[in-house]
C-alpha cells in the first residue's frame, strides 16, 4: 500500500519539477524564475523525504532538513537583490 | 662543527646590524665586525690542522633522498679563500664605516654585506655541489642588493640588474652542469667527485658538463664575452666594489675552476676553452683599462684582466701553472682591494673619480699616494713587490707553452697583455698623483681619517712582504692551497725573486719599459683605439634583453591575452588534441560492467538538469537569471549526491550553494547586469564546437571508467574507519584523521584566502576606488523598505534553530553525516541571515565576535591538537579516542579528532564571515549612515502608511 502511495508521490513531485523547469525557462519576470527555483527546492525536499521512506532509512533526513533551513535564504537573497540591489546593507 | 658555525655566523649575524644601527653607526660597524672577526678566529683555529695537511669535515644530513646534504670541508684552497673573504671583509667593514655618509642606511648595508659574506664562505667551504649551487645563487642575489645599494642612482639599479641577469644566467647553466657532473660521479659530494677525475674526463657527458660549468664560472668571473657586467657594477659604493669585485664574488668563478681543477683540467677541451678565453680577455680588458678615465672603471677592467690571467694559468692545465694561479689569487686580492679603497678615498676627498680632473695629488694626499703607488707598482709587476712574482711565473708558463702547434703565440700575447697592464698601472700613479697641483678639484683634497686609510695600509703590508720574502711569507699558504688544487700532485717549485737572467726576465723588463713608453704616448694610443670599431656591450645586452622580453610577451599573449575565452579555447583545444591522439592510436573495448537500472524519476531529474544547463546557455548574458538557474543546477547536484549515497557531500553542497549565491549577488550589485555581446558567429561556432567535443570527451572517459571494475581504496577506509579512527562516518574520519594533515593545510589556505579578500578590499577602499564608489548610482530602481519586518522576524526565530542544527551536525559528524566543515557553513549562514535581515551595522554591533581572530583560533586549535600527539610521543596529528560512560547520557566516545574538528569549524565560520562581511563593505561606502533599528518599520507605532514597503517596483526590476 505504502509503495503505491510513494510511487504516486514520486510521480506528482517529479512532474512538479518539470513544470518548475518550464516556468524557469519561460519566465517571464525574474521574480517568476526565483519563485520557480524556490518551488523546485521544496519539491526537492519532498522527493528526498519520499526517497528516504522508499529506502527505509533516516540518512537523507538531514539533507532535507538543511535544504528546508537554508534553501529559503537563497530565495531571500535573490529577492533582496531584486528589491534593493544590495543584499547586506 | 666549527665549519658549520663559520658558514652560519654571517647569516645569523646579518640580523645584528639592523638592530645595532639604533645604537649608532659605530655600534653597528662594531657588531658587524665582531661577527666577522669571530668567524675569522674560528677559521684560524683550524689553521694548524690545515697546514698539517689534514682535511677538516663537518657533515649534517639535510635531504639525503636527493643527495643534498649540508656537508662542509676545509682544505688548503677553502682555507685560503675563506681567509680572504673574512679577512678582507673585516677591513671592508672598517673602511665602510668611514666611507658611508650619514644619509646612507648603514644597517641595511652591513646586513647585505654579511649575507653576501655568508654565501661566499658557504661556496668555498661546502662539500656538496647542490649546496654549492644554493650558495652560488645566494651570492648573485646578495650582490644584487649590494650593487644596487644606492637605490636613487639609475646606474646603480641598472648595473645591479645587469649583474644579476648575467651571473644568474650563468648560474642556471651551472646547475645543469653540476647535475651532469653529479650523475657521472654518482654522488653530489665534492670529496667523492674529486676522486672520480678519470671517470669524469672519460665520460661522453664530460664536454657538456664542462661547457655548462664554465659558463657559470666565466659569467661570475667576468670573462669574455660576459665581462661587460663588471664595469657597470662599479656604480656600487666603493666598499662593495673593493669587496665583491676584487677579493670575493668575481673570484667565485676562479675558485670553482680551482676546486674542480683535478677533475676537469688536463684535456684539450679545457686547455683551448679556458686558456684561450683567459688570455684573450686578459689582453682585451687591459687595453680597455688603459683608456678608462673613471678610476673605478680602470680598476674594473684591470680586475677583469687579472681574473683572466688567473683563468689562463688554470687553463694551461699544468700543476706548476696552477701553483702560479693560486699565488696570484693572493697577490691580486691584496693589491686590488687596496687600490679600490684608494680610489674610494680619492673620490671621497676630491669629489671626483675622473682622471682628467685629477693630477698633482702627491703633495695634498701623501699617505694615500704612498699606498696607491705601492699597490699600483705591484699591479704593474715591478720587482720587490708581490705582483712581480706571479707576473714572472705567468710569462714563464706562457712563453714555454705552444698553442695549436704555434710555440710563440701564447708568449707574445702574454707580453702584450703585460705591456698594457704596466701602462694602466703607471697611469693610475702618473695621471692622478703626479703632475702639477690643480686648483679646480670639486673639494679640497687632503688625506682621509685614520680609519679610512688603515685598511688599505694593512693590505699593503703583505704586498711588500711577499714581494721581498715570497717563500717565507706566502710559501706555506700557497703550498697547502695549491696542493688542494692539484689534487696532491704538487710540482717541484720555489718562490723566489731571482730565477737567473733568462727569457722571462727579459720579456718582463721589456714589458715595463714598453708599458711606460705606451703611457708616454697615451694620446696617440687613444687615437688608435678610437679609430677601431668598439661594440658597446651595454647596448648589445639591452637589445638582447628587450628582444627576449618581446619574444616572451609575444608567446604569452598569443596563448593567453587576458581573454578568458582565448585561454579556455587554447586549454580545452590542447586537451582535446591530446585526448584525440591517444584515442585514435589505441584499441577500444566497451567496459564489462553491467549497466544499472535507471528509475524513471532519476531520468526525470537528469532531464531537468540538462534542461537547466541548456537554459543557462540561452540566457547566459542575463547575469541574475544565470545565477538563478545555477541555483537549480546546484540543487539537482545536491540531490544527485544524496541519490548516489554521498550524504556528506550533499550537506556540504547545499550549504555551499547558499554561500555562493550570497557572494555572487554581493559582487553582482556593482557589475553590469548584462554581459555585453562580444563574440561573432564564427567565434561562437568555434567555442561551441570545442565545448561540445570537450564535453563528449569527458563524458566518454567517465563512461569508460564507470563501466569497468577497478580497485579502490574505499574498502580499506571503510574497514579502518572504526578501529583506526574511532568513528563510523568514514568521510569525516578521513577528513579529520586519516588525511588530517591535508585538512590542516586546507583550513590554513581557507583562512589565508579570507584574509586576502580583506586585505584586497581594504586596500581598494583606501585607494582611488573609493571615489568611484561614492559617486556610484544604483543601476536599478530600489524598493524603499530596506529591512522587511517579515524577514527580520523570521530570521530571529531561525537563529537558535539554525545554531542548534549546526551543533547537532557538528557533534554527530564523526559517526553520521556531518562534521566541522558543514557545521561551520550552517552557523555562518545563520549569522549571515541576521546581517541580511537587519543590515550590517545593526548585526555587527550585536555580534561580539572578531571573525579574524576566529580564523586564527581555528587554525591554532587544529594545530595544537596535532601538537598534542607529540606529548604522547607520537607523530604530529596522530589521533586517539576513548569510550566514556556517563550516567545519564550513556556510552559515548571522545576523540582528539573532535578538537581538530573544532578548529575546522572555527576557521570555516571565520573565513566565510570575513569574506562576505568585507564584500558587503563595498556597498556601505556608497550609502550614508544607516539607522540602528533592526527594521524600517516600528511595530509599536500605529497608524497607516508608516514606511510600509512600496511594492510597486518589485515587478519591474527584471535583469
């Protein structure tokens, strides 16, 4: 049962990744692209967690945790750059 | 031991003058003199052994693996030279004290002098030709400093450069020659090489080795065609000229010829190269010296001539000629150093060294006149002075040796050289001291203070004594030194003034008479000189140097003109060529490994990665966008690491990505947001082709490797990780334990890099760049809210959580994925968040950590952990671990590697923060003072429109 759920989960998030790439390439604005990247990171986290469940190990948990914790900082930095140009002022 | 000390003393003592100059010029000179005196006394304490025929050895293994040992030995030749270097050095130190003016930095001078002295003593005492090469180069470098001592004189700098270029080039040739010599002999130890004369002369490599070594000797000893640097080096202060160019440096080449005489001499090659060069240089330089109006120029060319005389004597290859050569080394050093010093005195007292402006100094400077006259007469070879004895011996050898079947050629040339020599020596007396007294000297000449004429006076004593009683005064020294030169085959000879009325005496007296006549007809002789073409050596040298520089520039620019595209194209093109050559000339077979199954999600991630790369290529001119897509690539690479079972790498990659993005955004702020289009279609096609081929090649190689089974070291590490390093996370154990020394080096490099960023930016912010920064106008519209409240609140909440995660990752690093490096990055990011949210000024005031110190502490902590192993009597960085049991926490393990990891952690935090904080300083220069508030909005104030962000700009600021 859980395997089917995992496969469906994989399928959804993988599709999401591809759609993110489409948005990244298409744009049109830089903000859209930053958002695409941010969403991509979130999808990546999801895939990591699913993969850990699939393999039955907790080793990947830290990577997911770190992604979640610091991944958004790049997004913040991009946004601050777009807003102000200077990210540490 | 005493030998090593003699060599080391001047080097160690070189620290003294710089300190002692604070105690005044006398203190400085005394300290320098004391160092040299001590070395001299040590040398003299070995004299009984040397005169008893012993060879004193001191051996110390340095790098035995490459045959480089700090071995020293003292025989007669080494004793003679070391005595000259230290003895005359002592006189020069005294002389320089009075010669240098108050404006000259005396401490510097004596430091250079001692460095030079140490290098020279090293050359003459060392027993290892590799060590000799080191000292040889040291003399080139230290003499460069000495010749260019008067930095304000362009002639001084040019002369120093020329001397360094010529002698340095010779030194390079000599390195090759010495290596060949060592290979033939099977050892780099001189004492061994000296025993292998037969084998070396019989070797087919003898001629190349001989020519290369002679290149070194001839450049150093200023033999034709390399003689031109010595006169230009006369721009140095006179003590330097007297020391380097009479007694020591230029004699290094002579010394080496004497030292290797038993090995290299005695063949036709040796005779025709060395003797011919020597004789030709002797005549030519003597002729030029005759017409030099500069006193030091005259002496410089006369030095070239006399060095050539010694070269000629060694070149003859007979033991008796070698004895004469050794004897002339002593004689020349004494009278030439004295002459240089008198030239310096005349320059010092009259204000000029131009012979045309001098004359009639006899009554004004009687003491100087006496010293100079005796020395010059000796140089001319007048009987009862020491120069006469060796000139006789030289003429005798020249008259009785035939050259290519012509019996009279060498003799005739030697007599001609002697005539010129007499003429310029007499000129030094006649045109300077004799003649009517003049009243147009630049200064009022008078004899110098006692301390200044004492050194040349001391040197005149041996000139006269050896001249009168050669066998008694110089006999024993010449005997032991010549014994060493001839390798124990000392011929039957006796040093005496009177050898009977013979051809030699006749030609010697004829030379004196004809020399005097030539001086009388100096004007006519000069007319003859001016009528023949005279190549200007300096111009030729400069043309050669300029040509070489232009050639090198052409070659470098052709490969690498500063354009990254060109550089990459050359590099990748070369790789492709090399790879293709290898690929097309070998057989190929597919790897035998079975391909693994590819799940669809992996395929998808791979497709996204490719898609992101293609997108970068399309949008690469929009820099911000490129940066965003690079983020995608980084994320996918991190996922790839996880997928391929490398969680440590994944954690590192994730944190490095963030730091990279912040770093690049900080830089991008001041850079154009668009890359200009600057390559045409043709070039883009070329670059695309190269990139495609290169990528295919690398992919092919990786495919070939991964489809084959290969042995790896991983299994060993996996097996040893727990028993050897006490941790189950093999990556971390490798980093902090197995390869801890590498990591130690790497964190030092990391710290240096961060400090270099600080230094560079600090320099830039204090330089002209500040003006540009102040007038810099942001090239994009800016939102008004600098510190959005949401971000501020979120980062505050995140800070303790992030620090907790950092600590967690650090602590578990030894057994599970994590470790000091990742933890350092995580903590640095946690700090950076605060800087980004509330601004640099606000965060800086609340952050009580000095990041520079943090780097230092990190490196120290790691270093001390390594040193700790010494206390346990084990090598640096040997780790240890123990299992500890605590009531509540249960079993856990303490490893010294943990302390090392703390060092890594601190260095990483410090380096990241120093680098990024300093980059952000650039932006702060462009703006005015910033408020101390954590955010622009004050949440306690109520009411509409209080500085809320104007979101209208956000959509427009697209790259």
